[in-house]
């Protein structure tokens, strides 16, 4: 666990280095499907990158019992970057060129990301620290889950290859839609389920009720 945060930071830096390159040089990996698609994608990619760095900073700084003062500043930057990143994802998500299964996943993920972030921000403004922590942990996990999506999709592409002929009769487009869709869903659903189970473990429940008691109001 000692090296978990530096390792996560390294993975995020490598992911951003790979992901951002085409967008910094005027290119794209996503063929546009409507007029504003590309500009909205650019807003999404750059805001989401700031949010991702913010997520690492926040997870790292919230390790101890007392969070440092800059946790607050970094948190505000995280929220300010996440809101436009999620809103743009909600617009370009349904119009994805990678099929309907991914379109639904994009909308569900974008809505949940926005929901947990706003709920976490509202909770901390009301002094509900335990609730803030739970929402923001889910929000950060969703932000970071995009890395998993980029791993699942190529793995599924290879593993499901026999289906290409047997089910799709060589129809590459529908096969790609299936792979992209499954990769999208697995990428965020699995980490969200895991973090939710982790937050419900008995020790955590006790910790939360102690925190709730200290805060003096129900969560
Ligand atoms: C968590 C909620 C997120 C949602 C719902 C979401 C949704 C989307 C959508 C809809 C696209 C266009 C591709 C498509 O049509 O399927 C996209 C592309 C992209 N997103 Fe996100 N995204 C999220 C988070 C992030 C984060 C945290 C990053 C971090 C940098 C990120 C980076 C990118 C990049 C780089 C692309 C361009 C695709 C590529 O070049 O591989 N996204 N995202």
C-alpha cells in the first residue's frame, strides 16, 4: 500500500501522455459525428485530464486523519474541471461513432460522475464529511476508471475474435461496437462495484458512524 499512490500517479501520467498526444497536435482518435463534436471532445479531453490529476492529488492528500489545506483548493479545481468534462461527455456520449452499447454506457457513466461529484461537493459545504468522502471516492474512482476502459477494449478485441465470424459473419462494424460497448461498461462498472463493497465493509461502517457522531448530524 505504501507505493500505491506513487504507482497510481505514474499510471495516470503515462495514460495522459498517451491519450493527449493526438489532441495536442490537432488530431483525434474519435471520428466526429456532428458539427460541434470535435470542439466538445477537446473540452472534454482537457477538462477530464485536469480532473484525473485532481483525483490523484485528492486521493493522495486524503490518506491521513487530517487533510492538508490544499486539499480544499485541489478539490475545487477537481469539481470545476469535472462538471464541464461530464456535461460534454453527456452531449458527445450518445453520439459516439462506436455503437449503441457504448453510447448508453457513456451516458450512465457521465451522469453518475456528475452526480457523485456534485453530491460530494454539496455534502462538504454542509459539513457532512463522511458523506462527502463516500461520494468523492466514487467520483474519483469513476474518473480513473477510464484507464481500465482502455485496457479492457483491446483485451476483449482479441478474446472475442472467434465471434467475429460465428456471430457477426465477418461484419466488422458490429463486432467493434460489441467490443467497445463491453469495454466501456466493464471499465467503470467493475471499479464502482468494488469501491461500493469496500465502503460497505463492517470496519468502514463503524468508522462512518463514528464520523457521523462527531459531525453531530445524520448522513
Ligand atoms: C468518467 C466519465 C467519462 C465519460 C462519460 C467519458 C466519455 C467520453 C466520450 C463519450 C468520449 C468520446 C468517445 C466516444 O464517442 O465514445 C470520450 C473520449 C475521450 N475521453 Fe472521456 N469520458 C469520461 C472521463 C474521462 C477522463 C477522466 C479522461 C481523462 C483524461 C477522459 C479522456 C478522454 C479522451 C482522451 C478521449 C478521446 C478518446 C481517445 O483519444 O482515446 N475521459 N470520453
